C-alpha cells in the first residue's frame, strides 16, 4: 500500500492506493500519527485508489476510527467506483461504523 496526505481548512485526508493488508500496520501507525499531529477536526480516509482490502485491512481502518474517537475527531471514508471494494464495505456494514462520503 502507498498513501498520500492532504490538508485543508479543518480536514486532513489520506489517499490509500494499492492493497490494504495486515502487513501495512507499520504504515498505518504512521498515518495515525499524521492524523493526530495534523490537529484537524475532520479526518477522511480516501479509498478511491484502493485495489484490494481484506479483513485485516478493515481492522486497520478501525484503528484509525479508534484514534479519531479518542481525540473526538470526525472520521469518514470516501469510496470510489471499484465494485469489489464497495461490496466488501457493504457486506461488512462498515458504514455503520464509519460514515461514507462521496
């Protein structure tokens, strides 16, 4: 997995690309640290360039949610047009845990 970060006004966004797997835990720790140091109230995790996510990848997204909840930050996921990713998110009912945005 690779990622790129963006900041504007009151939002901090990370764009994930490639495959999101358990092996990405060290990168996710860095991403969480980036979110926390940004001091932005709203965090967005952009999945539009993600090719694959497994159950461990979903768990990593929950790690970001946990950090956001502790800091009282708003967090949301941006989904793309990849039917496989969207189906995984729908089946897992992830929108009940983290809201989706367009």
